[in-house]
């Protein structure tokens, strides 16, 4: 029996960073609506919220981080990103708690939301900062005190970047 349409080719960009499948092969009223929302507006209507399971931790304890992204509009929104990274988190300014260089394909992507959609992802920070110096790599327990955890949508530098920050204390 012959198929009515050819099989879709597998694409390296067939799922977003949260593991949600997307098929950009067809236009629909939803994709047309999403394309009508200006980028500046899209960056303002997507909210980011970051929470942790506690406010105070012992040094070297793992920290459960939950990030929620929400589209406050009742219509779909597409947020363009200059690379394949759609979102990220930092500890004291270090991406994923490491000063190690991250290699992300330089192909542009979009972080897509349905109208009113809320996306939630959880990550566990092991409580250590990864440090690299040439061939040396070490895992360092941060000093006691306050530390900032930030979650963000990876929009282009110099543009409004939806983000949220929480401060935890290590004792």
C-alpha cells in the first residue's frame, strides 16, 4: 500500500531542549498567529520563574532547581534564539555552575509556546562549581554564604532576556 505523503526526514532540530517534539513542516493558523507576535512583545510576555526545594543548604548538598516558563498571551509565541540553546541556568554567573566552555551549535532556533502554555523543567545542581585551568579540572565546594541561581531564556545578547533569580545560602 502506498503512503499518501512522503515520510518526514529526521531533523537534528526535531525536539526542543525540554524534549518536546515539534513539527515545523506545515503552516497552520497557530503558526501564522505565532509569527505575527513581534519579537520584542514575545520577550516580554514569556515569564521565567526559578525556585529551589529549600533556602538554606549545607555546603556540598545537592540543590533541586525548578524552572517554569509561561506564555502570558492566549496566542502562540515564538522566541528566537541565536543558537540551539533555548534556555539555561547559572550559579554565581557560571553557566551550569562551571567555567568550562560549552559548545552549542550556532544554528538559530526558536523556543515555542502555545497560547497560555507553561513549561516546567527540573535540574539538580550537585552543589559544586566546576573549574578548569588548561588541562586541570577540579570540582570545588563553594564558600559558605549567599549564592545566586539564575534561569533565563537564551535570547540574543543585547536584547531583553526573560529571566529570574533566586538566592540560596550555603552553611
